[in-house]
């Protein structure tokens, strides 16, 4: 059994998820933390087989002018989005960018001039003094998210190097002094493979953190952020997974014990429902989909265990589509799938029976065999588009993951199933397929839950694990 995750110390009161800069950054929105003013300078990196995820906290010259809070209050329309934060937001000066102007603020820069070892009491007093000063000038700061392809690991190193240099300039200290206060908290398999690269190129301390423990710690933290966790309504699932039949009036799935509890007596169609008053709800199942898939059971007391997994994950989709389509990036593959029609590739129940198979509860649009139409006994190869191939394979991988997730949730009696990992990317077809699989196999008794920062759980965990009350440290003069 792996060790129990530690308590979270970061002040998340009034936290706001910022607006996305572009569709490509939909899973990398910053989180504004108005109540968190402690100095912190470590940078967390989660180095997976396909992607490197980076998380760091920066001070900002002003709060965001137009936060994107995702509480739809029963509507998926962006126009209805509103904030629960009571404090008013100040305007950002012209030309100011939250991310590019933010700076790391290590405690060592505030205390290095003393040249003495601080007692715990002195350390507390120093921290309180810094908090008072920074709160007068900075209303908190932003938790920032970035990602890079692991094959381009040097691009990530250069990005972090630039962040350190910019922070040194803002803090008006030398780069050497800045490096003394910066630490890299590394997790994932690449934390071992690229340890020396980060240490030598950046000239800072690098600490390695346990991958599974970081995932759980990240989940516990991120589920405390308002409007972070969400799920698709039955109507929205139906409209994405079965677009032809969604034109008819759809009714929610009814399980043997009745319909799953809804946020209101008459839930709106096509709604994305967010958890606006979040709490960490345990026990649960975490299905983390990266290059491969890990399925982790989390108990009520926070203890966790990897109980299952599969090698058919994001790396599988990425690799096969690289061979079968001209797509050169994961986002391009997802874009292909949005335009595709899987019925030209997949053999459906309707292709076999000519209608629904009502006795088993199978609609005519249900996939009976992924890629089942490609092979023809005549020996002729069927020509299919890259878009159709992408859609079919996305469905195949996602349905497989969803079914394995359901079986584990059923085995351990868990109703809350969180899906995380960069495989999801906020992509509607992926989310609806995973949701549909859970709803289908559970007969409507379980629901799939998703996270807006689904790809950064491990990185957030590596960052949050090193946040806590100030400890006794020896601080040397420069």
C-alpha cells in the first residue's frame, strides 16, 4: 500500500478558473487564487511518455479582468456564466498579460539578506510580515499550466529557464540568487530519465516525487476548486454519441432503482453541469488516461491503490492514427475525429439486425464491431477517410476504457468515477463516449465525472505536496 496523501494547505477560497487563451489551451486555464499570498517558487513537472506538464505559481500585477467561471447554472451557453466570488475584480492595465508578467517569489529572497538561521517563531513572524506586504500589492496570484511534447523536452527546459530569468529580473536579484530559491518538483517516469538534464541545464535543485501519490494529491486539491469538476447530461451524451437519433426527443436512462439524481427536477437538455460548491468526496475511483491507463481506488481515509489499468490509452490512439492518417499532432487527430462518421468504418447493430435489438437494450447505432466494415470477403479494400478512421478509433479506445472503469467501480462498490489525463483534452466526443459507457454498463446508476485540468493531476500533486507551514531552514547570505 502506498503512503497516505498529506493535508492540503493552499487557500482555495474565492478561487476562479481564468479564461482560455485559445481552443488549444482549453485544459490549461490558469487558476486565480486571491487568498493565497505565501511566497513560493518551486515548479512542478510531470514527465510522461508523450507529454510534459508544468505547473507553477506566480504573482500578478492585478486580478483578472474577466474570469471564466464555468458554473452554467443549467445552461451550456457561455453568456450565462457567472461568478460566485464576492470580491470585485480590478481592471488589468493595458498590455498586461497575467502569465508573462507573473513572477516566482521565493521566501529565500525575502530573508537571504539577514544571513542568519531563523527559529520557527522568527520564521512565522517573517512569513506573516511578507503576507501583509504582498497582500497590499498583490491580491493573491495565479496557478499556471503549460504542456510540451516529451520528444521536445528541451523546449520545456528552455521555457523554465526563461521563467527563472524573468522572475530574477522582476525580483531585482541575480539569476544565481534566484536559482537558490527555485526547486523543480518532478514526477512521472521521466522524472528519473531526465533528472540530470533538468538539474544541469537549470542549475537548481530537482526533487523526485512518487507518481501515484502525486495523482491522488492533485485530485484532492483540484476538486476543491469551484466549477472544476463537471459531467454531461444524458441528452448531451446522446446528442454527441448518436447525432442522428438525438434529433428525436431523448429521455434519460432509467436504471433498476430509478434515474440517477439530477441537479434540478427538470434538467435542461444539452447541459454541462459543474460542481460549484466542491468538496473532496471520497471514496472514489480515479481513471488516469495518459499514454496508458491507470485505475486507482481511493478509500474514505485517502489511502489508495492501483487496482487495474490497460496499455490501450492515449499513446495507442496517437500511435495508430499517426500510421493511418496524415495528422501530425494529437489535437489534429481530435479535429479529424470531429468531422468523421464512424458508421462507414464500424459495424453497427443495425448493420447486422437491420433494426434495434430491443431484448438486449441495443440500439441500431450501437457499435457491434470496431472497424468491422473495413474487411470485405470480396477481397476489395474499403476506402475510408482519415476523419472516419479517427472517429472510429477514438470510440474504440474510449469505450474500452469506459467499460474497464465501470467493472472496477462495480467491483469495489464505487459510484464516483473521475476521469483524468491529457487523453481527454476537454474533447466532447471523448467525454460523451466515456460517459455513455459508464451510463450504459451501469444501467444509469453511475456517472462519469471530469475535470477541467484533467491532464495536470500529477503535476498539481507534485506542486501541492511541497506546500505547507514554514519549516526551520538554514538561510545563507548571498
